[in-house]
C-alpha cells in the first residue's frame, strides 16, 4: 500500500469519525429555529396590553394618511394591508422616520412610514436590500443542498454593490468534497432549490437580539459566532439582527426585503474556489437575480449571466474601511 493511499484512508476515517460526532444539519437548523421562536415570543410578551400608536403614511397619493396601529405588534406590512393590494404586493422595504426598516419588523412608537418599491424614483435602498436578500437566499440554498453526511459551513455573505454583477456567499464544504468541481447540472440543481423557495413566497422575519441570543443560536458555528461579535461591536446599539425564512435562521448585516416571492429571475452562476483558509477550502458561490417588477429579455439575461460567472472580488476589511482623517501639522513656532 502506497503512502498516498494510506493517507487517503486515514483522512476518510477521520472525516467519518468527525461526521459521527457532530450534530446533523437538521439538528443545527432546528436549534437555531427554536432559539429564534423563543426570543420572538419573549419580545412579544413585553407588550401584554394593546397600546395604540399613530402612524403617518407618506408616499404618492398618501400624504396625510394617519393610521392608529398596535404598539409592538403592527408592522409596515400591516399598514400596507390597510391601503391597497398594490401596496401589499409591491412594497419591498420601509422607511420609518427616515431609517430603513424591514417590512415585517414591529413598530414600537408613533412614527412616519414610507413604503418603498422597485419602481420608486430612487430605488437604491430597495435594490441594495434586494441584492442582500438574494445573497441570503443563496446561502440558505447552499447550506441545505448537500447530503447529510457532508458538513457545510456558511462563512459570510459579503456586502457587494449591485454593480458588481453578482451577489455571493462564502462557504466551506466538507473536506471529502475538496476535490469536487461543480458541474453545470450541479449549478442548475442549486438554482432549482432557490426557485422552490421563491415559489413558496416566504417572509423574511426580522428579529433584533442581543449578542448572547445570537451566539446561542449559532453555537454550532465558531465562524458565525465571530461574525456576531463583530457585527455587535460595529452597531452603536450593541445588537444584531436575525432573520427567519421558513425554518431557516440567518444573520444579516442590513435590512432584507419583505419576502422571497419578490424575486423572479434567479440563477446560480458559479462556485469558485478561493484556496485554503483558516476554516478549510474556501469557496464563493455566486448568483444573479432580477425582481418581479424588473424582468429582462432572455438575450439580455444571457449577457448578465455571463458577467455573473466571473469571480466577484470582495475587498478586505482594511481595503473597504474609510481612510483615517488627515491631521494637519501645527504651524512652526515663530522664532
């Protein structure tokens, strides 16, 4: 028996032992879901009595519309339901007192609400939230697509601009898959997984939590725990936001759009190898999507897809950080 063959056998045996000792993917996802549901129930119990708040709606044809809603229970989506079917189906995000606000996040005080759509004069906030949401959907698909015996670690969902041509998420697959190169059929399978979630029209439920709750939810992932600590340190409030899509719980660095059904054209375009990293062989999954209100002809889509196959370059934290302020030197003292 050659040394190489022996090493392979030892590696496979070690992988089998590790797989037997770790919780299954189903158990990990169920744990996150349980923590999310428990904390959501706790937060709802903070409002035992129905208290009323006044919500002023802003938007074309809605100026001066005043609604009396339930504190800690009503959401911008609840407000949309009191308007028209168009507002319910087209609204993707909200502004609450000028701040981006997920459509399903409860309102806790009297405020002004603007409902945002992809057809607004300036859809930049909605577009970025959509890009972020599609990347979250990609992470969900990749993390749940493989057989039970293969571990998948979702590392991060980089914040990339819409102009990058593709959204992405970084993952580490089971060491047994290090030599695996995804085929076109593999990418089509991932695309079908995303399209199934889109067809279900699932809400992205937000939940703002203290770091301890998020750390418990992601107790099986040291990488995610590090991300929780980083995002909490960057937030002046010291909190992080979890989202639940179906029974899948994720961590997001910014607001997501209301629901998966707002996506229309969606295709997984690549799974690039980034080389060895601290957690194993790092890969970058990439995809492309357009919302229901902005469909593209198939010839345009083909060109967009070709661009989305190219590796998305994500700047490091040091590169993306703003430059330090320039401190001018004091004038020389007069002699």
